C-alpha cells in the first residue's frame, strides 16, 4: 500500500463516519417529529382529555388510538420481536459508524506502519 492510498482511505472513512453521524441525527430528529405529531393527533381524537366512553368511541375518529391498541396487541402476539422496528432503524447508523471507525483505525495503523518502514 502506498502512503497516498492509506491517507485517502482514512479520509474517506472519516467522511463516511461524519455522514453516518448526520444520518443518525436525522433519524433521531425525524422520530421526534413523528412522535410529536402522533401525540397531537391523539389529542385531537380525544379533545380536552375526556375519558372515552362507548358513545365517544362510536362517533369519533380514532386513527392513532386504534393503531396504538393494535400495535400493543400485535406485540403481545409476536413475542419473538421485542426488539422493535424503531430500535432497529436507529441501530443501522450505529453499525455503520462502528464500521467506519474500524476502517479508519485500520488505515491509520497501516499509515503508521508504512511510515515506520
């Protein structure tokens, strides 16, 4: 390996790590944004915090609350998937970040060894 390729590879791995950090931050912010609007929808479905009686459930629109109850039921039925989709999506940038960090360390080691000989 020539020195120029090791430095280039190290710089690209740093760039990859930086872009992965941006990706993970964007995922986190998108998740927060979705949770905010989800809660707003739930408040619109149940105005002023009224308890939901049979009459309210019959006449109201319950998109968010129906989904939440379905999701909880689905989780109980499928015990094998406790990890969850949202956690998996947030894990992907972390795994990429670990990979970029490994590549950077590997190339930095190669640069140091190349310069020592």
